[in-house]
């Protein structure tokens, strides 16, 4: 390594930290938190403050946040307008339930619906992406009277029993009954799949697999098909162009509804569009969203058409915290900030800059097998051999650790853990993006060639 990358200057000073040490916190976690929760990095870091695209540890050391709390901090840590909206609501009323009228939930629904195309005008608020997907599947079954559900291999839709059924990674599935009625279609992966990026018909060929699965694996009538527009946890795998348009046609011909899981791809992150599904030129029947919708608060939503929404009124359905006034006030502020600060446009510009920089690195480092994604949802897949595409999982872990050492926090994903995931808050600057590429370059150099 020839130099040490330098973080762009920032005049924000974090408050001095005087709480328990990282060692004490680690001990408390071991003693009192489920062993199922895990931490990043061999030596875990403790984050005690956030400001825009930066995070601070207990010593005041600053890091560039390249993953945004798993694609959740959309407009920046502790954004003043979002914080103000939440604080004002905290001082007014925190919880009512939807049993009483309150302005926040109704106004948020109106403002969110205004961001949706077509007839997607009815919202149901919940608290997490898993809950949103559970509800979307139940609504589809209730609305169509059908049972079978199609999802994609390598997808991630959550960890509740219902969402775990949709998720398609053995590592995230418990050995318990959960897959009733859910089947997974072949992943339309242009890098690893049978039809690659050179094949102009790849999208159509992969979509044919949806029809095959309906014909060979179901009664011929399905309730729903759910897909992320860019698979997030699966290692930033984008869908081939034209794929969703044809897949949706097959699903609708079998009586099914089409669900877009926008938990990671929504709210301008893909840069060219506000919603990921728009990059595929489709309008889903149901859209699920979480993470970035609240910039870090527990908020999620299912948005659908009035006709489909009606199916849920056949029984009593209630969610205690769904539509909570504080979460909704925060969600409303997020929508405003995305527009006011032109964060979708920034995602596009910074995404193009990062992609060009990372593609430049792929000419220098043989470890890089693929650079992909849209806007600020990017993935860099590492392989030990570009011909065989052998996953470079150990090298990926080493690069990931080195990035932290150099002041950059990113994510890691894909079934084999060999893809670097870059999904920062949408407010990162050009100088931050240069720093990020510089760090990845130095980290790759430190690991060496395969
Ligand atoms: C695409 C997608 N859908 C759903 C979920 C589940 O969201 P939650 O963890 O809020 O339940 C996730 C979480 O990572 C996700 O990435």
C-alpha cells in the first residue's frame, strides 16, 4: 500500500463519550442478549454517534458509513429535519393506535401514495420489512383465493416464519415448517446464471422459468410472485432488463398478484427512479417497503390498490404500532428531505461516480469478478479465478476488515459472503465517493492477487 486514504474534512464534533467501554458492552451482550445476534469484524467496533454520512466510535474516531445500517439510513444520520419532526411529535402524543383519528398517519399515507404510480393508493403501516412481506402475501391469498406463491432463489424477504419461507438462502432458514405454498424460481443472474449479460434475450429467457414453475409446480393458479428489483442480502444482484415485465405477465395470466419488495431499493436509492420496479418498466399490484422509509425508525408499509386492500377487511386485522404518530412524522420528514435535498439525483450522480471508480479498480485487481448495481446500491463480487468464478470469500472478509481499519464501513453479502455491499446514506458527497474507492483500492492491494 503506497498511501493512507484520508477522509474528507468534516467540522462536526461528536460529544465526548463517557459510557461503558466496548469490552464491557461486549460482555453484557454475551451475558444478556441472544447468541443469535452477531457482530461485524473480528474486533467489533462500538458506534456511539452519527452525523449525516459519518459514524463515530467511543474514541471520537470518524468512519464513512458505506452501508447505512443495512440500507436503512436513507437521508443521513440524525438528519436535523427528521429529528425535529420526531421530537415535536414525541412532545405532542407518542401513541394512539389507529382506533382514534390522528393526522400523522393519514397525511403520511396521502404523501406516500402521491409517490406511487398507477392505482397504488392505499397504505397499511407496520413495523418491519418481514411484517410487510407477511401481510402482502396474506393479502394476495385473501384477494385471489389462491395459495401458491412464487419467489426467487437467492432472495431475502425477512426472518419471520412467513417471510423466511420467501427467503431463499439456507443460511437464513431454520429447520422448522415454514415453506407452505412457496416455491423459488431460477435466479435471473447475469453474472452466474446460464444466460449472461451478452444475451439480449436473457430477461425473457429467465422470465420463462416463472411460467415453467407455474405449469410444473403449482395448480396453475397462483396467489403471488414476490421479487426484489435488486437482490440486496443476496449480494446486490440486479434483474436483467425486461425480466419483471414478462414475469409479471406470466403471473397475472395465472391469476396471481405481483409484489415488489422495495425494502432496499425504494426511496430514490437506485438513482434513475424513485422505486426500483420503475427501472423495469412495471407497476406491481402490491409494494412492500421498510428500512429507508423511516431513516432508522421502526416503520414499514404495504401499498396496494383499493380493490386488493379490500380483501383485508374480510376479517379484523390490527397492528398496535402500525401508523404510530412518531414513526409517521419521521417518515413524512424523510419524504420531504429526499425531495428538498434532491437525494435521488445525488444517488444517481454518486452511484455513477462510484461505479466508474470500482470498474477502474477491476482493471487493476484480478480479485474483482463483477461490479454491479444501480445508484447507491452497488456490489463488488470477488472471485479467485475470473474464468471459474470461484468465490473469494476469505479475501472478501480480509478486504472488509481492511476497509474498517482505513475508516470505511461497508457490508458483505451473497450466499458465499464474497460480495462487498456498498449502500451508503444517500447524502454522500463526491469527496466521500473518491475516499470510498481509494479505500477499496488500498484494501484490495493489501490482500494481494488471488
Ligand atoms: C429486501 C428485504 N426485504 C425484507 C427485509 C426484512 O426486513 P426486516 O429486517 O425489517 O424485517 C429485508 C431485510 O434485510 C430486506 O433486505
